[in-house]
C-alpha cells in the first residue's frame, strides 16, 4: 500500500481521530482512506480521505446518493475491492488490532464471514442458484469453525429460526429461486450472522424489497443486533432507514465525508449544505407545505472534480474560497463535524439575509 500523503486527524472531544463513536477504543477505526481507479484522472481520488469509527454494539449509517463512494468504502474494508482497477493509495482500518487494508488474501479470507460479514443489496445475485440454502449457510460455518457438516447444518437450522423463516427444516433443502425476495434477504442475514461476527456491513439490504418487507427486515436486523451485540455499518440513501437504525451518521458526497455526528444532531441541526439538501428532499406524511426541495445540478465526474470543496458547483453559499481550497472536517459541537468553510451555517445565513 502506498501512503502518498500524511493522514489528517481531527482533534475533538473524543481525542485525535475519533470522528464517529463514543468508545475510547472503537471496534473499527478507519482513517484517511483514499482510493483511485485505473482510467480516472491521476490526481483524483474517487474515495478521498474518508475517516470514521464504529463503537462496539453501535450502528453507523453511511448516507449519500448513488456513486458517492459508500459501497466502494465497504468493499475496501471487506477486502472485496477488485485490484486492479482499484488501488488503495492511503489509509488504515484498525479492527481488533489489525489493519484490514494491509492484510494478505489468506488473512482476509479468514476474517470474512467470521469476525466480519456483509449483507448485499440483491440476494438473488449473492446466493448460488445451484446449491440449497442449507449448503450455502453451512459452508461458511464449516470454513471458520471446527465442526462437522451435520453440526453446521444444525447451526444453519438454528439461524433460519432466528431470522423467523417459516418451516425452516423445509427451507434448508430449498433453492434460492424457490423463495421470495424477503425470505432470500432473511437467508442472507442468517448467513452473515452464523459465525457471530463482531462487525456487520449491510449494503442497502432493503432497497429491492417492498415497503412492508423493508420494515420487517429492519426490525429483524435491530433485534438480532441487540441480542448479539454486533456492531453495524448500514449503507443507505434512505433517510427513513437512518432515523430507524442509526446511532451515528456519516454523510458522503463525491467520495468525501462531508458531515458526521450523532443521528439526533444530523437530523435536528444539519450543518453541511448537502446534508440540508438531503433533509429538504424527504417527503413527510403530514400536509404538504409547497414543493419538496431539490439540489440543483449533479455530482461532477472525476475529470471535472472541483479543486476545493467538491460540492461547490451545487452549493448556494459557495464562493472563490470554496472553489480553491478543500475545507477540513471541522468540529461544530462535541462529536458533530462538517466539511464546510462556513459551518456553522447560521452565520452564513445571517450574512445573506
């Protein structure tokens, strides 16, 4: 791994580098992750200086529109990012005393599905259509635990019961195509939690499901997390999901974290213009008060990425300072940080009034 620049840490109430989470020793501490892709401009990181930490038993939600770098960050943590075309050019990710970004392929394989696990967005593309549900859950158990195949199948049956799949004995011998989307997602959750991981990464696990099934899956994930004490990174663009499950939030835009903080602070006092735009675009159940807010423009491609703040072309407050100089992730309040030269924005709003 090439470290082509010193990593920046923010000093705040929780000490240097503690960007998310209240634990003095977070389960996961990601610092300065930067990723480039072959074919992109050489001086542009598609994921740029991303830092956050996840406390034990806590849930961090990574929020942002499609293409902002959420899933790429998660795949890098899991060691599933294809290299090439991707290259990790800077960063560290300390997890249980090991830097995940520096592990070799054998060490990563030992970690995946055991201490760390991931639930993907579309279970039909993640489950093997040629093998039964029982075989696929048991495979990971046998890989990481010294148990017989019969014992692994018994554990698989136990997990199907935990995720409340009807007739679990019958479902063990079923194939993925014989189950509904909601049942397949429950199978993915059972598979991910079968070895009692310390960290679960869920990449938009409810996007492909209808609203009723989404609610059931979220309730299930929360219940299992409470029972096991597993920490979780939930990747989503749905602020309703964030309000439902998050302890902490990291908002990403164009490959950078632009705001972090406790979920209450992000919802009640958003301080980055992008976060404010996301909040304003959410419909409510009450009586509509005019049109929903929109964020003008679109995310710039890598070859047109602004030199300074990447949100500059779409920001109503931007000026030449924003265009030329990338702002740091500065502290607004204890645990609450925003990557904006004019945060807290109440000051800028007052000047514009």
